C-alpha cells in the first residue's frame, strides 16, 4: 500500500492526475469541494472520500474508516 499526495494548483491539474493515479486508488478531498455545484456532485458520484479539515476528530475518523475498509476489502 502507498499514499499519493497531490497538491494541484488549478482545476485543470485534475485531468492530468486522473491519467497517472493508479486504478485502485481511493481519492480523498476536502469537504468544501462537495458544495461546488456540479463539481461537488461529480466528486460525490465518483466515490471521493470527503474530509472536514475544520473538525480534526471527524477527519481522523473518516481516514480510519477508509483504512479499515481498504484492509477489510483487501484492495490492492
């Protein structure tokens, strides 16, 4: 297992990242993206895991649940 951290500078960077990120990747994004109209809907429908950066405990719990699911489902 590994973690890929992408600090993109613009929305168009996402198009390039989609091409290089492994197929069995679990994308994580800040929760604020959920409220960007069609972008938020597309993110939600694509299975992105949203993290509330303003609520540390909630963010840690989301990441822990995601890690447990990955281990349980043996995602490689």
